[in-house]
């Protein structure tokens, strides 16, 4: 590691970050960016753009998979993850879902987060839409 960072400094690179990308079947990838910006400038840039950096990382990963013709198979969600998504698609909050399923609110939130990660989504709303498009849950009528 010391050699890697030493070589990076030789090229003026002093800052960077790695964005983890979680695949729909548990696979993990990392998109890394490095820069020669000053530390204060880089920190400000990250604060202002972290959401965009996350999205760009996810889109880059998806495009690489498409170029290499890796199938985006339907991920395996647990029964509880599907139930939480189903109730969320009906407009229920985490508190509502928890009450309906007789579980703790944090547990409901955890199931939704797990589903979001498995479906490689950035938000719960995105996750619900993707679950509907993959026919994991039925569309809202």
C-alpha cells in the first residue's frame, strides 16, 4: 500500500474515493476516482456531489455489465422483503408496514434497505418501481 500511495503522490494525486457497488445477486464492485485537487477543494467537491458520484458509479457499473453481456437476472428477495415492498408500494410508511407485519419499525426499514441493495437501487421509491418492473410485486392498481 505504501508503494501505491507513494507512486500516486509522484503523479500529484493526493485525494480520492472508492464507491462500492452492490450487485443484485450479492456481487460487489468498486469504482474508484483519484484527483490532484487540494484536500479542501476535494472535500468540498465530495460534499456537494456525493449523490451524483454514487449514481455515476452505479450507471458505469451497469454499462460495463451490459457491454460484457452479463445478464441482469431477477434477484432473490426474501418473503419479508417482498411483503415490505408490497406494502410500501401501497403508500405505507415504515411505521405502517411494521404495524401491519407485527415487526419493529427498524426491522421493516432493514428489510427495505436489504431489498434496495439487492435490486441495486438508490432509493426505496426506485426499489418499488424496479420490483414492479421485474414482476417481483404486482403493480398498484
